[in-house]
C-alpha cells in the first residue's frame, strides 16, 4: 500500500519525471518538443556539475521517450473506436492496474538503463541519504538555472508544473466556445444516464470520469490505513492531488473494474463529439507547458 501523486487522463504533463509515480492513463502523452528535449539535457548537465561540486558522482542521463503507438495516437486524437477499444478493457485506467500490471505498473528503468542506478546501489544507507539530499538540492538548482525559476525544493518544482498546467488548461480550454458547447451537451447526456455531474466546464468534463474512480480507489486505500482520515480533504485545483492506493489482488479488483468499464463506456458515448474536439487542443496546451519546464 502506498501513496501516489497522479494527474487525470488528459492532464498529460510528465510529473513522474520528478515524483517518480503516477498511473498509466488512457491518453497518450504528447512527444516532447525539441525545445523541451534541449532543456532536459541542460538540466541533467547542470545537475551533474552540481553533484560533482558536492563530491558525488552523477551521470547526466535523459530517459528515452517511448514513442506513441498508432493506437496511442488515435486515442489522443479522440478517435471513437480506438477509445472504445481501450475502455472496454481498461475503463478509465484506475482499477485496471491491479489486473494488468505490465501495462499500468510504474517501473524503475533500473541500472542497466540508467547508469545512476548502479552508482546508488553501491552506496551504504548513510551515503544514500546524503546522496539523495544532494541530488534533490541539485535538481532544484539545475531547474532554477536552466528554466530561470526561483524554487526551493523538488516539491516546489512539481507544484509549479502542476499549477502551470491547471492555469493553461483553464485559460485556453474552458474559454473555447466550441468546447464549452460540447461539454455542456456531454454533461446533459450523462445526467440523463443517472450520473452526478458538478462542474460542466470542458476541463472538468474531460477529467470527471477518471477522478470519480480515483476517488473510489482512494476511499479503499484510506480504509486500509489506520493513520490517515477515512474521508479525503476537499481537493484544491492548484495542488497536485495525492491518492492512497489500496492493496488489492486481481480477483478483488475485478468487480470494481467491471463497474468502471461501464461508466467509462457511458462517458465515451456521451462525449463522442466532445473528445475529438477537446483532446487535440488539450495536447497542444500540455506541449507548451512541458516545453516551459523542460519535460
């Protein structure tokens, strides 16, 4: 059982680059621009120099970006058939992670891929603590230097990314007249099917299905833990959401996934006109934010 930071299926910023967590999502993340790639290389080089100055060995390493498949690209464009194929198996991509761990599991690339893994594996516990403290400081220092930011911690960096994403999505997507009209129609359809719908703005409609099921998963996670409240505090739009993930075996997860799949298919039917218009614009916004933060 563990906690995780996550973003919804259409919030495509690669926050996992720093937080190292998050779930697989339905929409394919956009390929970073050459500008983002360049900044990522610069950040890694600055981090390596910083670590050297602190007396630690660190190899500048940029994780290779996995190319999107044709199915990924089709789903990201809002293609109905591609999205339906995905949702028939995975729903919104929440409880499916227990049944399809190879698809949804968050894995470390390991020392064979990242040379820093081998370096860290040779350290004692005390050395590792000092190494990680230095690396966190160097991550912030490098980001501030390359991206011209004034952050004090990696948490600050994560929050800055997330807030920039939230701000860009709302400013651009929630004010788009076409998307507002299509989102309203989608909300009306879902209400007609018996689903509770609060905010009907485009961003909220794109997120509401997965957020609903992440909340159900979080509730189960909280019930399994004695040291956290059973009820989650009210979510804040400008803070990276944190969910408590329960321990479930595949058989325990299957009933939840079956209900999630039904909800995801209803969501798709009601949003079959909304998603093709929304998702390409969403990806464009997120590419801009990703480039801003060197992701």
